[in-house]
């Protein structure tokens, strides 16, 4: 999502204005959820289409009138053959993998955040990621947001992984749309030992065969040896 951010991001200086009282007094801030279907990576020449859920959380900023906003994206992507991924590699095949991302903003607003209704977006519908938090502060028409910074997105299939992170000057890893066979789990071995055949067991001896006569087996009792003293073990507390 790096290039999409760069194309639409607007850097805004954060100014101190009066904060919303309930947030500073420990009031509960909302958690907002939005879903995306077929969201293009770097439209219009998208190298992948994303399906994911975005969770947005809020916290009071370091100064009055500012808010810390965090987004977390989790879902999957499907590559578009014939395009080029953000790692600079041509996409060869249509493959699907997982995506996981996070980003932070600072918003200046005299009003507190409020979740929007029915946030289900398809394609390029919905606010851009660069300006994402502002629609939650619609009560303040003068609200402004910083660039998204820092941010990090991870795209992964069974055999490829690409990481985009604002703290580095390059994309880590490669994503080419390589065909990755799904690993086959190793079957758990089962016990094949046959059950014993009851008919082949030796018969139990009868009582008359095993019980010796009192006259022939009795022997004088022997005196038990004196018990040896047992050394007490020390007690450890640590």
C-alpha cells in the first residue's frame, strides 16, 4: 500500500486546540470496523486485490485537541498476473496470500471520534488510507490529519513474503506470484498391534494346585531388621 499512500498523503501540522472533555476524563473511546472487498493495490494498475477488515482505535493525543489513531488491517490478497508488485517483481500467476498491516496518525479536532454506519467498501469506494481517520471526526469540519507514520504491511504466501515498512528505504523480500503447493500434513501413525486371542492363553492354575499345605510350607518367622534412620532433607524456599 506504500505507493497509494505516497500519492494521496497530505502532511498537516498539528495545532493545539481545546480537547473533548469526556476523553480527557477517562471516557470510553470507540473502536470502529470497516470491511473491504477487491480493494486495489496501487490503483489504477493494481498488482493485487485485497479483501480485509480494518479496525480503527483512538486515544487522546499528547496535547489538547489532538488524537492518536491506529489502524490494523487483516485479511488476504490475490495477485493480478501481468502487473508488477511493490518489490519490483513481475507477477506471473494468480495466487492468494495473507496480509497484515498497521499504521498510525495524529488528528487535530475539536470534536471526538464517532464510528460511521455500515462501512462495507468495494473497489476504490471509501476514504483513502492517507486521509482515513478524518471521516470519524466529521463533527469538526476543520479537522486535519497527519500523514500515516509509521506504517507496516506484510504480504505472505506459502513460499513468498514481502514486507513494506515506513522505517526502511526499501521493500524487504519478493512477491512474484509464484505457485506454492499447499503443504500436506504428515499422517499420525496408528497402533496396528493385534489384540491377543483369548483362546490361546494358558489356563489359570486351580486353587488346589497353587495353595501349599500348612504342614509343609510353614516356616519359623524371622525377625525384621531394624529400620535405618532417615536423614531429613533441608527445606528450600527459593
